[in-house]
């Protein structure tokens, strides 16, 4: 075999530490604020929600944080993940670029999400927590956490947005198979849920409501904590195992560092997971690497939002976070990439964008599915709608390399498979996906509602 | 890490040859017969259906048959597949056994089926064939062939049983994504289909009808051939890549040959793929290895059928094959493991069972799903209903090892994931699966209809 396609690592090569980009950032991230006092919040405010080890990681500036042995052991159920050279896609695009993708879809729940779910379940179990609550929309995050809780003997209570609960029964069943309880939200189990149901008994629910329910349940019980699947610093930290493995694998493939690193962008964990370890080389050694975050054109916080303090949830219950945001009341169109329908970006990624360390591109849904089908026909794997954003951006880069006549190395994160998203492909084949135009007035309207603290231009 | 879980191979370690068990069998398999003359059929009868290279493989007694370079290259899209040590399952069962599973669910279509689909597509393309037709029930085989045809630039026309077409739209969409045309069967496109529709416009279809349609279309066009996903010798041959990899991986794990090798049984390709390379050691070197084929209790051709010539299809169009069979008119209960609902066993496996080289066990559907959930909670991967038969048999063996107090090595084939089968898990969780009792009179009735040639006891 002359052409190597799959670059694997042994279990012993699973990284021993997570990489913390906060140690290398030109500007440190701003602290979260107490929404009442608008003062920086301390760890004690977060203790009812998260175990102390995760709170420490949230504010740490240590460059490398050791991965506990039991977490690394659980990772071996699917890690190290393969890095693929996309020979067939290169041929299909007739590009001189060398395209690589890191494939995270081989995890039990089918995406990169278990990388942090396992770590969070471990630290909760270690602290004596017996149950974790969370919310889920389409179910990708809920299923990852259900799996992780099963691995560490924790109960798992998932508030699943009612409309998804009804429309996507298979993700719910996946969670049940791993022993989790899945409750359609809004529910009768919480004050927040009962209040909504009293006003609107047929409420389809929302991620904002589901967060409120999961948080209320965690705070109400001493042995219960809450878990989030993206946005927060400790979540992004855990995902850096992806990029660290990819660096080793590119070395094995005989490549220098890539010209460009690409990943889909929802709250930041997908992008951070692949890109941050490469940013370490960029920030500490001056390596020339472009890192491109790919967001949906219908939810363009990085390319058309503002950098400002905002709430993490739709209702306004969380601490205020420094983020690129469309405003927490912005309701994105119901694109199939449900995992990317989030109004804001995590603090670390936002600061890096502000400082010009990373770039962002907004991609229309139609272009992403065209890219996904091209990819599936060339490489065999059918990507999740979220992952198609990374594929589309990689194809753009490959076409640019062709125009420039340069054999650039392009790396992207194929963050999950589309086995639970075939209905989305049906809509694409049936011609139901239209190019989506988001008007500036829609964005302005959502931003106009914000009365949260602004961030001075000097920061 | 003290405990190794995943044993991987490099691409260079993909086997260079398929293993042909016919070279080592104590009794050679009987030839297929022309259903009209009842004489052994020659290659010329098969030429309208299959390319010559596959017909040669069908009758070959060469021990090792070289895998073409382009097939090995296509295999690298997902091969070598990992071998896992099931540490968590062992702990859950409290067994001294060392359990390993070969995981074939990481292929593009999610099962072991592409191992032969790729090879068949290659040989067809090499001969100048431009289109392949096939039938599919639940869609597992059709999606594997759709993927393979896409890889070699062939058109693919899949006749999908009407009731599955309506109930399982996602498998159909998977085939569309890889560019295949999927036609609900019975269809207006063939004489066979039109005849059925004239009599029963609302016919739900059957695998037998779909085979008739696919064969009719292949025979009618010079540039079109037909493809089958199991039963035939060349299909089983291509799957032997599984067991060959597993042997290398067990060596890497520091194990001797396993005490027992286990795989689900439908038509034989799953079982043959894992077990035949181990039978080579058993037949040529006298290694003590048990090989157990696991069939559903509701379709027990190996444990309760007869060894006799029978048709491969329900209608009676194919050559007569020497097989353990329940009779080609036997209609198995609609268990969720659709891939195992087949009345007969391939010629090679049937002769090996007759000669006592292999064993068979019938397992009830309820036991298989209990096993599948135990497995998913321990190891993370949610198995396909077919794969659950292998899991259940492995658990039986692990419990036996515990009773005996012996650290036996158990290997089974985890042939596919259950991402498209979550509705089956729902039925299990909802208590809708009952222990299934198949009466002897049902079997006797189907066998009584057989007027095909018997096989003398001396053979």
C-alpha cells in the first residue's frame, strides 16, 4: 500500500494532560459576573452546580492539567480516534491540497461530546455526587452524558426539549439504553416547568427552559450536580485531547503543522478541542497556522454578533459571560445542525477571536449539506449536520489551494456521524433546504434588548 | 495504563489474502444443482448473474486467494477494525474468562457487510459491468452495496421490501446518500413485480419477491449483474478478513488461540468471517477451538432444520444448494434481527456442521436484548439486534467459565451497531418482547412441502 489513509495511535499514546489555552493567551479571558451585583463571581457561587475540581479547572491558568488515570482508561473505549487522509475527497475536488480529518464519530454516542462527559462524570463521582442533571436539545449531549454516567455509576436525569423528545425518539432511547432518565421539558417536576405549563400546557419547550429545570433540580439536592456540554472553560479543556492526538498523528504521517485547522462552531468545545493544541504552537512558537471556526449563517455570533457580557441561557439565570453573542433572546432558525443553534460563544474562544488569534466563517446550511454528500460519496462516512460545517469549510480551503496551486495541508474535525440525522438528508435530497438569509434587522432587534454590561474597547 | 483494551493493527497489516476453508474441509461441499435437470451446474449458468472472477472463487479449492490491491485500498476506509478486550463486561459478569470482541460496526454502513460488497463491486467494475442490482430487507446489505458501488463508480439498483421501505426510511436515505436508486418491491419495473401487484396491489413484499426482481433486472441487461450479501461461498470467503485480523490481534495481546469463537448466524457470512480462519488452525494443526454459530430460536435451521438440497430464495428460482434448511417456504417470525431471518445456511457452513467441525446454538430474542443492554452499559457500544446473538452466546460462555473456574478466552464478532435499530430497543424496554416458542409442527409443515433432492446419510 503506497497511500496511507488511516493514522492510528496506540492506547499508550492517549495524551496524559489536557492543554489549557488560558496559559498562552495574549489577553486573559474576562471573569464571569454575578448578574445581580455585576461583580466577578467566586467559586462558592458555582459549588452547588459543579464539583470543586471542575470549578478549579474553570479558572486555572496552568498550561497542562493531568488527566486522571480512570478518565484515560474510560477514553480507551473509543480513543485514540483515527486521523484520516482524505485521498478520495482530494481526487474528487482535484485539489493539490492534502486534506486530513480527525474522526470523532466512533465514540459510543457518535460525537466528540463524551471527551468531556467522561471527565465530568469522573470528577462528580470522585466528590461523592450521586446524580447529574443536564438538558439536551437534539440529544447529542444528553446521550454522551448518559453514557458517561453509566460508566461511573451515577444516576443521570436529562431534560429534553419537548419537541425534540417527540420528534427524535431514538436519541432518547439511546439514553435509556445507558440507564438515564429522560424527561420531556417543560415538566411537572420543577417550579420552572410547572410555571411554563400553567401558562402554556402545550409548550414545545426550549433549551432555555430545559436548562432552568436541570439547574433547579441540581441546586435542590445535596447529592446532585449539573453538567454543561460546551461553552465553559473546563468543557473546552477536556476536548483538547482531540488536537493533541492529531498533532502526533500528523507527525506520524510525515507532515509539518497544517496550514489551516477547521472545526464546526456551536458554543466552542468542538472547535477548541481540535484547534487549541495547535494554537499552543502558534502562540508559544510563532507557528503560522490559521484556525477557522465554522458557524451556521443562520446563527452568526462570531461573524455578526457583538463582544459583550451576556447570559448563557435564554432565560437569564446564569452568570454573565464575556462572549461574542447575538443576544440571549435571539432565536436561531431551526436548521438541522441543532448542536450549533446557540446564541453565544464561550469566553476563551471569544477573547481569541477578539485578539485576532483565530478566524470565523459563516456557512449556509445548503452549502453544508452539499459538502456532506460530496464527502460521504468520496470517503464513505455520512457526517452529522454539525460536522458538515467543517467539511464545507475544508472544501472551500481545498478550492482556494487549487486556485493558488499550493499543496497546503488542511485539517478538519469530523466531529460526528449522521446516523440519527438521516431525515435532514431527506430534506436536502427533497430540495427542501433553501439558502437562508438572516436580515440585519433581526440581529439588531435581539441585540437591542441587551442591557447587560458592555466590554470596553481597550480590553 | 496497565489494562490494554483496544488492540489495533496498521494498514500494512490488512491481510493480503482471503482464506478459503474449502481447501481444509474434511468433506468437500456438495455442488449446487440445476433445479430443472438436478445436475451440478456449471459456471455458464451463473455468468449472467456474476462476474467470472466471483464464479471462479465460488468453486475454488485454493487455500489462499489474493486480495486485489484496489480492494485492500478501499478496505483502509475502515479496516483494520479494532479488537477489544471487554474488561468492563468481564467485571459486570464477575467471570474469570477473558472476553474479546472484534468490532465491525465502524464501517461506513455500520456492519461487516462492506467486506464483501467492496470485493464484489471491484470484480464487477473490473469486468466492465456498469450496474449491480440487489435486494434488501431491513437495509443493512443494500446500504453496504450502495457504498461499495459508489467507491467503484457503479450504478446500484436496490429492491427493498415494500414494508421495510415504508417503515425504515433512514436505511433507504443512507443508500440514496451513496447514490443508489432504491425501489420498493414489488415494483412495476419487472415482470415478477407486475405480476404480484396485479394480484395484490397492496403487497408488503418479501425478500423472495425482491430477489426475483433484482435477478430479472440483472439477467435482462448485458451490462448489469446481481449481487448477494451472504450464503454463497465467495461471499463467505471475502469475510475471512475479519478472523485473520483477529488472530493477529490476539497474538499482539499475548493470547494463545481462543477456547471458543462465536458469531451470529443468518446465512453464514458473519460467522464464517470470524470463524473460518480459526478453523484453518483447527483443521490443519489440530488446535482445540470451539466455533459456535448463534441463530435466533425463531429461525433455527442449524439446530432444528434438515440437511438437504433446497432453494436459496422463497420463490424457488435459484440453483439448489446443499444446506441446513427449514424449507424455503418457512416464514420466520418478525424478530428485530432481520438479518438472521433466513431459512437456510450456506453450503460451506452446512457441511462443516454436518461433519461436527462447528457447533450451533439457538437463542431467544428476549435473551439477546438482555445481553445487548448489559453489553451497552458495560462497554458503551449499542449493538445491532443481530449482533446481540453473539453477545448473548458470549455471556453464556463466560458464565460457564465462571462455574468451571477457568480463565477461558472467548472471542465474538460484534458485527454491527444498533443506531438504526433503536425502535427494537424501545420494544424491549416497553416489555413487548416475549420469549418466542416455535412449535415443531410449524417446522414439520414447512419441511413437508419440500420436494427437493435429499442428501444421502453417507455424504
